[in-house]
C-alpha cells in the first residue's frame, strides 16, 4: 500500500510539473505576441513621426523660399 501511495504521489508530481511547464510555455507565447505587437506599433509610430518630420521640413523650406522670393521682389 505504501509503495502504491508513493507511485500515485510521483504521478501527481509529474502531472503538476507538466502543467507548470505548459503554463510557462503559454505565458511565454503570450509575452512574445505582446512584444511583437509592440514592435509593430513602434515601427508604425516611428514611420508616422518620420513622415510628419519630413512634411514639416518641406513646409518650412517652402515658407522660407517664399519669404526669400518676396524679399527679392521688394528689393
């Protein structure tokens, strides 16, 4: 009977160990998915910011050129 109890305890421990390992694998998959999503969002945000920067530079250059042309016309 004692040997049978030990065997059941070992099976129970092995089962719990497998459950823990599966839980850890699932958690790691979820973390990886979140990291990938954040990476994608960061890339998209960086792309949008770069486009805004380029648009502002272009607008500023156009404004300065227009002011310079205006000053040349006045003089």
